[in-house]
C-alpha cells in the first residue's frame, strides 16, 4: 500500500514541476511577420445603423455616401468582429458577428 502512495506522490510532484516548465514564452520563428492594420474612425459621410439579422444576431447596416469606396469593419464587444468589407459609393452592407451574444461597440475603417 505504501508503494502506491509513494508512486502517487511522485506523480503529483512530477506533474506539478512539469506544469511550471511549460510557462516559458516561445518566440515565433524568424520568418513569420505580424501585420497590423490601422483602424480609424468612420468618416461622417458613412451612415451607421444598429440592427439585427437572422435569429437576433447584432449587426451594423452601413451606407457609404462618400465619393469613393470605403473599407469598413464592425467591432463588437464580447465576441468576434465582422470581416473587413469594401462598400462602394452609394451602396450599403451588413456588418455582422458570427456570435449572437455579442454587443455593439463601433464601426471602424480597415
């Protein structure tokens, strides 16, 4: 019986020390690059309305009244943002999250 108890203590001690060994940060390989896209405020010529789509998913309806195409993205709290969408002059688009529990935050350029 003591052999099993000793083996159990050794397993717990070993797994605990292995847990500490895995907390080191690992750097990305030198060939990988992280690209960050600057996001800015939506121009005043873009009309933004909060709405919902199928099954109550929150969405932004954006209408581009600007002189050219705008790339826009819906930002949501507590979940995934929408994809970056190109919205042509005098056109509208729905910017939605893929999660129903999100809340509205803002629309940005991307």
